[in-house]
């Protein structure tokens, strides 16, 4: 626990760094909570949507597992929900990139990771929904939770790729990047 507090300590004036670190811890903690909650609750969308029981035997599987669906709010058409819930990552990344420290641009790995992340999420948010089959509607709470996750994930990704200060490119960073 002492290591965590040491990691969270930041110099005066570096509150954005503290915010980033706290958000990273929150994301890790929420992943553990999500893992254990999915042992007891089924997210009711896609093949696990209540009206998708006839497709691919998902309904029978859900009955065997005896998980309860967790759906709140109105149902949103699948394509609309997909665009809404995935769009904060590419849009937020672009906004945060525009607000970055312009002196942090010297690292070619930053550009590579940023471009790959943007391509992935632009496809995921705007192209894939146009190509997907009209799926089961998604409950509002599931869409909102995914929207919130994509917003935070986009910020964390860009913040990691575009540090607030110029950092030297070290060989210990290049080797894992190239080999990974």
C-alpha cells in the first residue's frame, strides 16, 4: 500500500498527473469489480438480450447459468447505441491531442500509437455500426456504462501517449515497442 501512496504523490502544480494516476487506479479497480459482477449478472445486449434467446442457444445457456440480466431504462437501437457508446474514445482522443503539450511530439512511438488507436476507434465507432446486422436493442444503462468507459479509456490512452512534459526516448522503450 505504501508503494501506491508513493506512486500517487506528485509535485505541487502537477494535479493533472495525480488525476491521471487516480483514474488509472479507478479503472483497474473497476475491472476487478466488473469481473466478479459478471459472474452473477448478465449484460443484456447482443446475444444475451432478452429477445435473442432463439439465436445460437444463448437463452438456454443463460438459463443454465442462472444469471440475472441487468437492464435499466429504455431500449436504444443497436446501431445508434453503438455509435453513441464508442464515439467518446476517438472524439475525446482528438480533442485531448489538440490540447496536448506541443513539445511532446518528438517521439515517433507516440505518433504510431496515437494513429493506431484512432484508426481502431474510428472504425469501431463509425464504420462497424454501419456494417453490423441490425441487432437487438440495447438498454440505456449498458450504453451509458460503455460510453463512460470509452470516455475514460480515451483520456487514459492519450494521456499515456502524449505525456504532459517532454520525455526522452529510451532504448528500453523502443525494444518492447518494436518487438510487441
